[in-house]
C-alpha cells in the first residue's frame, strides 16, 4: 500500500464517523487512519488514541502539536466535528487560554503551505448557532452563548478559507455553512455488520431511549409520555440508557420494540441509524426541510416516525396498539433506507473520488 493515497482523519472520534470512514477507505485501497486526541466516552472505534482521560490542558496541546507533525506524512487531512487541531478557545482561562488564543486555527494555513489537501466535516453543535438553532437552543441555551457562536463562525470562516471540501452530516447545518458545503450521510454504521433483529415476544413492548444529554434529547418528555401511558393502562416498558458503553446500548436496542431518539435537534444521529439497521421503528423530531432535502437527494422516503414533545404520547400509543405487524413494516422500510442512504462503501467511494480530484 506504499503508493496509496494517505488519509488522516482527526482529531476526534465524535459519533464514530471518522473511524467508519477510515475503515471503508482502507477497503477501497487507501492508506487511511483515524486518530483521536482523547478516548471517546462511548468507546467508538478509532485506529489510535493519543491521549488519556485525565490529561491536563497543556498535555492535550502537546498532543495536538504531535499530531500536526504527523500530518506532514499525509496527503489528505480530514477534520471531523468541525474541529481544527488548534480550536478557538472558549473560556479556558489562565495560561492555557493565552496559549490557545495564540495558536487558534494556525494549523490550517500551515497545512496549506505544506501542500496538504484539507477536508472538514461538521456534525452538529460544532456549527449550530442561536439564530438558527430553533428548538435545540431553547433546550440547552448555554451551548449557544454569544462567545461560543462567535467561535463557531470564526472556525467556519477559517475552514472556508483553507479547506478543499466542506461537508455536513445534519441537513439543518446548511443554514450556517458556506454555500459550497455538501450534505454527507453518517458513515458510522456499516449495514453489513448489523442484522435485522425481530421484536421480542413480550406482553409489554420495550421502548429504549439512550440520551447522551437529557436536555438535548428531550428525556423528560419521553419519561412523561411513558408514565402517562402507563397510567392509562397502555402496556409498555421504558429502558433508559445513560453513561453506558456501546456494547450495552446495542444489546438493549436489539431487545427493543420501539426506540425514541430525540425531541429537539430536528434530525437523527448514530443511535437512530443503528436502530434503522436493526429494523426497529424510531421516533424522533424531524425538521420538514431536512426531510425534504434528504428525500430529494436520495430519491427515497425517510422512514423515521416524526414526533414532537407534544405528539410523542399519541404516536407511542398508536404504535403499541398497532403491534408487531406495523413495527415490522416500518422496520423493513428502515433497513432499506439505511442500505440506500448510509451505505458506507458508497459514501467512502464518493470521498475517495473527491480526494483524488483535488490538486496535489
């Protein structure tokens, strides 16, 4: 593989997306690796982790400098989660913040001078801002402060100036990114590694909800809807997964009949894709414009069940009443959707074509 195009995905493993891309690109003959500066709390697969939990800010910046030196050997540097090696600081404080401000975004012009092809993928809160964040801003306002929004805009502008390609994984991000940015489906889940798992036979169907952040996911509304249905005598059981590893989450998803993803962000993420691959009905809040963009781009119907905090109780009741035949019908559409839209090989093939088309 000595003559293969060398691709480095960095500097995080958010959502498992860079690791999935690196694996798929290797299957296509590239010398592709994913490297994260620190371990991911959910244990997403990555080829190499440079740091450890508990590392101080200064050590983390030393690891960033080490990673920049390693980028000299790459042909393509693919940043994920809209994060450069030296991000714009947001209230670190002290000497560390002074260093961070001095280094902020300096890696991008350095890579350009070295002749590297630079690509970036934005995934969500790395780009969303208060003026366009909609319901998510109301759920977690501290994520969209004036300072943080300014840092996001500055980072986006820097990538627009230095990146050869800009992608986004959530359709609503088109509202805040440059017009040349292109929608890219999540490549975290390889459908070949996920088989459809039929719903278990149980008197009370299992509803699974796995919030990484309770407010972002709208967990209180999920709990309230299930509690209300229980009071009304509707048979169902809720399993809430928080702070557990990916293997435990997958086991629960396989045992589930219905999954509730989130009620604020307006689109779906990794958890929902895994459920779709398993052939499970997924309830989540979907922005109409995001659904339209996706259906037009891929000529297919988005099979996730759209809900809001206000309609969740009714839709859950309808699904429970409909029973396994309806769950299987939605599950079949879900699996077909994943195979069409989230085909890792197809996504990687399109990126390889882009990498190879960029001037050296």
